[in-house]
C-alpha cells in the first residue's frame, strides 16, 4: 500500500456532503479484501496492472483443485467508475466466506482495473467530473477478452476511442492475469458486476443469434432479476439489451464460449441521478446510487444461490 493511499482522509467524508453516498476509496477496498484473509480466504497477487498496482484474486471454498473441481468466478471493477459493482461484490464475498461451499471453489477478482479505480478516486478528491472507462493505456478491458475479439460491432467501429479493444486479445496485463489464473479451472458459473441500468445479461454480446444453452441462462437471469430489487431488473441477452449493438471481446462471452460457464453480467442498480438534476453533471452519480449499502446487500443476497452453485 502506498503512503499516498494510507494518508488520504476517508473518501466517504468528501462524498457524503455532495450526496454521492458513503463510498470507500481504493485503500479501504484493499483493506476489506485483506480482511477476507482472516476469514478463511486466500488472497493472492496474480499480476500487476499497467501502473504496477497488485491484481488480487480471492480464493474461497475447495482448496484441493483437480480438473473436476467446479468453480465460480466473480469479477468487478472492470469499468473503473462502476463502484456499486465492487461494493456488491465485497458484500457477496462476505457472505461466501461464512458459507459452506462444499466441494465448490470460488475465485474472485474484486478490482480488475485498479489503475482506473485510483484515477476515479483522484478525480473525486480533486472535484473533477470525469468519466473513466479504460485502463492506464486507454483500453476498455471489457473489449479485450479473447472471445470473438475480431468481431467489431457498429459501436466499436463508430466509437473506437470509447470501446478501444487493445492491440490483440488479452493484450492488457489486467485481462491476461485473469486468463492465466483461470487457465486450468473448470468454471461453470461466472458473474461480472457492472453498473448501471438494472439488468441481468447473458450471452451473447457478439451476436444476436441465441446461444444453445439459452434456457438455463435465461432462467438464472430472471431469478436474479426478480430478487435484485422490488421492481425487478431486466433479464435479456446482452446484444438484445444493447439494442442490437453487438460487441466482441467481452468477459461475458469469454466465460461462456471458452470455459462453458453459465455466464452473467449484471448492471447493478439504476444509477444515482434520481430527483437531483445537479447530479446529471457528475459522472460518478450516473453509475453509483447514494444508498450503496442497501443496494449492495440486496444484490449480494440475490447472487448467493448462483455463486454457491445451487440448482435452479
Ligand atoms: Zn461496465
């Protein structure tokens, strides 16, 4: 942990008066991950970000790994401004650390894009209203996975700077570290937590064609969508949700196409603009609701049966 992170005042004290919610800063997120280590989890560094931050994986459940060990993988912080996904993830890990996982293994990557998260925190502390989507090299990590990477959808062709997919599949250290850490695993459940939009999405992102195991995906998506909020989230395929704007290189397709997992991408919450138009000009508020604890706890409960590998 760098001195700069340690000496910073709690971010929540700056955000709360602005109506942005009591969000934790990067140093506090790391401390929360570290605390999981005292509750039976193994926390390991699996790589370094472009700027040298640790890429952390949290291991829970079965430790004797064979090629048959069923594994759940959870990601968040792929897009660095989507902090409610990280908060929901940490709540979920808190529950999983206290649960009997039987013979299941769980591997979690709570902060996939640490350089971006630090940039977002820096902007918040400086009062800069900036939208941050990329890693430190300007790549959208959720276009860099090795799944139909060459299939550029219209949005990627029209807006190559926003949806920058990198030089080649897994060209970014953050994505490569995940691929290496999971290379010998039998992954049957995958969950990636983004925001916002209140939706549970399933493959494909790259094509409008239905996947062969669509029924199982749709059933899980609907179950989680109902449990996520009093007004249920939408449950649909990613390409349908994006109004037909297909995209290659998503983690959602990578877990499904490469690993054979039931793979879900959740757009957590409905954002935080609500009745306060002043928040319209604060990108952080687009993605993150002020009532973070309430949203994160409810989502963690909604994700538990899926993450634990229970049957429908
Ligand atoms: Zn996202």
